[in-house]
C-alpha cells in the first residue's frame, strides 16, 4: 500500500497542504529583508518533516481502526484486543469503537428478537390445523404450512397455484381477489380424487399491508367428513327403516301370536321363539354392519400408512373361518409367494375385507368345494384373488354388487344371514387404501373377487 501511486499522491497533497501556509508566511516575512534561500529551505523542510510524520501516524491509526472495526463486527466487544491496540493515539478511536460496539450490541439484540418472533410465527403457522397458502403475484405460492403439504401429499408447495388446485370457481375467486373486487370471500368446491373431497376456501386480500410481494392468503377447510356425516344420517335412516321393517314385522307378528291365539301352545312357543331369535340376530348384524360402514366412510379420505404383512392377515382369516368351512364341508386354500408381501394399510380393515370375501365364498359356493385365495405381486401392487366354485353371478348384476343392500337373490341372501352390506364395506375399505376391487363371474362356474393394493 505504501508504494502505490494513490498513496504517494495523497501523501504529497497532505504535505503540501501542511507546508504551504508556513512557506507563504515565511516568504512574506523575508520579503522586506535580504532573502537567504538556504534559510528559507530549512524552514520549509522543518514544516514538511512533521507533516510526513503526522500523515504516517494518521494512516497507521486509520488502518488500526479499520482492523478493529472489522473485528468488532464479528467478535464480542474488545475481544482479542491487545494492550498496544488500546493505546491512545492522535484520533479518539477508542471512543468511536466503543460507540460502534454499543450499537452492535443493540442491533444484535434487535436481530435476535426479530429472529425469535419469526421462528414463533413460523411455528404457529405450521401448527394451524387447516391448510393455508400465501400467494404472491400471479398466483405464485410463496409459503405453505405443514397442513397444506400433508393435504396435497407433497414435501413442499411451490410454483403456480394451478399445479395443485384447478377448480374454475376457485381460480375465478382468486383472480377477483387480486383485482380487489371482493377482498374477503368464501367459496365451496369439490376436489376430484380417488375419494372426492369437499373443500371450503377462504380468500383474504392483504392489500398494501405487506412489503414483500405477498398478496393473498387462501385457507382451505376440509368439509368431506361433515358432508359424509350428513349424507350418512340420511342414508342410515332410509336404509335402516327399509331393512329393519321386515324383521320387526315378523317379531311383532310373533309376539301378537304368542300373546293371543298361541298363548297356551307350547309347540308354537318353541317355533316362534326360534323365529324371534333369528330375526333379532339378523337385526343385530344389520346394525353392526351399518355402524361399521359409517365409520369406514367417515375415514375414507384419510389413507392408512401402516406396513402390513399380507401373509399374517390371510392366515388370520383362514384361522377365523376354518371352523365354519369344516362345518359346511368346504375347505380354504391360501397360496402365497415364497417371499413376504407387505402392503400399506390398516391390519384390522384388511382382515375385514378378506373375511367378508371368503365368508361370501363359503356361503355361495357348491358343497364340498374349495375356496382358493391366491396372492400375486406385480409392478408396485399386490393382487389378492378369492375364487369360489359357485353358481356364478349374471353379468347384469356385477356393476351393482357393491351398492348398499343390493342382492342378486334377496330371499337366499336373507336365508343365509346376509345383510347386503358386506361388499359395500369391502368397496369403501379398498377405496380408503387407494386400491381397486375387480369382480369376474361366469354363470355355472364360479366367481373371482380381486383386490389390488399398493405395496409398502
């Protein structure tokens, strides 16, 4: 630095500025007397030498203050300073540094408070139960909370809003909010998915309250569960009243007969009591199935995440129905791959699926036949097929088998103890697992019920 041209010129300017007044005053003082050049130059040199020393001293002190300012910006006050660095010089540097360090402490405290508040705000933002999106200009997603990431099944939401939500009514409402036509609005729409979801969106325009380009806040409230519950209440009343009417009528008739004409007929008592017991069990089973179906429908939009061993599920079903199959003179054969098969699902609900399917196969298959349960793995899914050797199902009935209370042969189904809800339960559980149910049947040969589930 000392040999640079810039330093040399600055030094010359400083020396000239310091020596020039002395030179001018000396010249005027000697102007009236005999002018002695040697003496004049000696006086000028006496002025230049202190100027050089002063300039050098000031440069060193400025370098020292620059160095200490740099240290003060990254270290604690006076940390690492030595005794020589603290010596008093020509300039009041210590006072300047002390003031800077005090300001540094104040700024650090302010920054820590700001960071703490920002962290608290981020934590509260992620703890909100409903999905929240913060939009910038042109529908760009600036921030999303944890609930939103989970709702859309992504690790982080970024890009345009239309990547995740494309409902025309919602996009129209967002554009209207941008234009300031309706800054605070509520809109309901349905997201098409494996299981449709009903959503209410609340859109708030931030107007000019933000300086970082944030424009809109979109809050999503999932109405699926409440809508399902409302529909289930209506369906439950309609279905229950329809299905319970027959057993209740039989019970009432049997009671009236026992109270009246058959009051003293012991043989009639035994017959009617057996009839009443059968109808009571049927009503109990019907109510259990309705409650089970209602619970499954409530949680259908929430996909299970457990890792389930399919072999253990099918082995449990086999053990559960083995006594019944022996009683009916039939057998159950389970064919599994050599390696273990794991799927993503709920153990109890998967057990319920295959218990219903195998139980139906036992009911409707021929005498002394075998029920086969075959498991195959292909691509990223497992395919479990329940095969029976029954009478088969006519093709016109296949598309409606999973409807509530739909029966191909109502009299036979009621005689065998069926409620008409088994396949509806299977369908909704498979849907919750994001799987697929396929039904094939040939009249006179038998039926195949296949369930495809994603592998874990």
